[in-house]
């Protein structure tokens, strides 16, 4: 009995995204639709890159890693949030909260590094096309992807272990729809100011490293494109890079707001809206941006779709 009481008292309560419960049905339907589209789009992207030989290139290998990260990212927070919206019990255990923090930090950190590596890939492809097969061979791609995953996992492990070791002896109500570190730290009984300063410094560093790679890569790309005599070559180079720059702008913008700006510049309610954007909308936009603006991906999708239709017609005619 004492053990049960102790375990239940260690649970947190997620207050959710909405203050007004009247709009719960509409918001639930919208978020469920976003979740379904996101998971489907990313899984389709992974499948296409796996089965179509034209997409067996370093750029699409890195893109498949991005889709894997986005799928895990949205599955870390949204299913629990949807369950909480339709149930009276909005509790999350201490261990589950720690796992949620670790997974979302790992995915964010890994995506930070991966987007920087994708910019480097575009730099090599456009500025050193003859050496591209050597500089971005399969072994290098695997090492780059592993480095991105390792960097994100290390960030997740360090910040999660410190966050969950603070004493939480007061209110257990987290003013958020998932266990995000700033929201959890507001419940700590100890002084967290030093840790928050170190955490923000870590986030700034994690942003600066890939942003430096991205800005350097695209500066060199622009200089190379400017020297191109072929208008078709310029158009192709800009088309290749525009999708990546769009994703980078959306993801880094939301992350900068939440993790770099001091807490005095935003309220908990604003934090929840921005968090909803980068945990739900960004993972949905990534595959859509890359597929709708990419002829190779659209071509692979049409090819698979046509094959499925022809197979279905053959089976129906036999039957």
C-alpha cells in the first residue's frame, strides 16, 4: 500500500495544450489528422528511398534518416497527448516523463546535426561534383548519420539525467502537453538557475555548430552557382537547395525561440503553441516539402503507384 502511494505521488499531471475544453473535439480531430499524415508521409518517404534504385544516393540516404527522426519525434509526444485529450486521467509516471524527455531531446539534437550534414552534402554535390562519389561514399554517409544520432543521444542523456535528478516536492502539474524540460523545471524545489544557464549555453552551441556548417556551405554554393554559365544548371542547383533551406528555416526558427531566447521573452502559453508547431507541424512539413518539390521522389511515387495499379488489375482479371 505504501509502495503504491509512493509511486502514485511521483506521477506528473499534464495540463495539456488547451485551457478551453469546448474546442477539444475539433483540436483532437485536427491533431489526429496531422499525426496520421505525418507518420504516413514519412513512412512512404522511407519506403520509396529503400525500394527505388534512383534514390540510392547520399542525399536521399540522409533524407531517409530525417524521416526516421521525424516519425520517432512525433510518436514520442502526440499519441500520449491524444489519449490525454479524451481521458480524465492525464497522469504520466516519473519514468515515462524521463523517457519522453530523452527521446524528444535525442530527436531534436540529431536533427540539428543532420540538417547541417545535409547542407554539407549539397555543397559537395554542387561545388565538387567530380569528387562527390568519393567524398560522400557509403561508408562516409553511414559515419555522418551515426555521428548525428550519437550527438543527439549524448545531448538527450546528459540533459535528461540532470533534469530528472532535481527534487520535485511541490505541485506535480506540468503546464504543458508533454514533458518538456522548461515546463518540468518550473516544478523543481531546488534552484535551477545555473542548470538552465548551462542548458541554454548547450543549446546555443548545438545550434551554432550546424548553422555555421549550413551558412558556410550555402555561401560557397551561391558563389559556385553565380559562376555557372548554364541557366539550367543554376535552376537545378537552386531547386535542389531550396527544399533544404525551407526545412532549416522552419525547424531552427522554432527551436531558437524555445531554447535560446530567455524565459522572460515568452510565456508558458506561447511555449506550448511553439512546441506544438515543431513537434507536430514540422515533422509533417518535412516529407511534404521534399516530395512535392522533388521530381525524383514524385517519379518514384508514380512508378510504385502505377505498379500497384497494374498488379491489382491483373489480380482482378485472373479472379
